[in-house]
């Protein structure tokens, strides 16, 4: 197992993994109605720098034969508005009037927007490895906490995050559905100022 930065050739694989992670939210954030169209728009977002789905926000876990097995999509909560703006603008230009995007991340945390492992690779500890990678990246960037949201109906995912040290601190609504916001305090390496 290897975790590496995602590159241009990974657009299709990453888009499938993101759709697996965020499900119906992807339809809202792309304005598309079919799975194929959603995947195409996610790939377009991925290839375009400066938005929440851009390639530079992804780490990719690869398995045997260099096959993409999972991805984690992260950014600083303090970057949320700037990263959402290009998507909101595209939706507005496409005539989608309900382009309001729910606030998912807290300003002071490194936010895990999506983590997904392909079904063939689940149960092997790949999600834990991706989350640990994100924690190290967060601490290296000076964030004192890392956060994520988990669907209130996904008890297995909530239990996994709890085992990894995340604690629920509030409930949020995303795309009209309730989520648990979970957060973990990090040890920031000496020399890195904590984000407040």
C-alpha cells in the first residue's frame, strides 16, 4: 500500500471514489441528474485548480498494480469560502438557483471533505491509513484540530472515527440531511504555529 499525491491521470478513479463518499451531495454540487454526468463534472472540477475537488486537495492510496484503491480529500476550514466560490459560480451560470452550499468545516480545523475506499479494498485498514495521512498533513500545516462529518445513519463509520479519536461536537445539516460533525485535537509539531 502506498499513499501518493493524485495526478491528472487519476481524474476518473478519484471522481468515482468521491461519488462513493458523498453520494447525493455530488448531484447537488454538480447540478447534474445522471451518474455519468455527475462523474464527468466531478472530473472537470478535479482537473480545475482552486476548488474544493481539485487534484491538489487529494491524496490517493494505491494498491497492487498501482490501482487506485482509495482517496482522501482535505483542505483547511479557513479556505472553505474560497474553494466553494468557483463551484457556486458554475452552478449559478448554469441557471441553478439553489446554489447555496452548506457550511461543512469549522474555520480552525483541517477538514476531511471525503474519504473513500473502493469496495474491493474495504476492510484492509486503508481508510485508517488515509485518515492518519491527513492528520500528519494537518499537523504539518499547523492545524491544531482535524474534523469531518459523518451521516447520522452510518453508525459503522461513526464508530470507526470514534476509534480513531474523533469526538462528536455538534450536528450539522448538509443537503437537508443530518450529519455528526466529529473533531480530533492534534499534536502540532514544534515550530508550527497552531491555526486558531
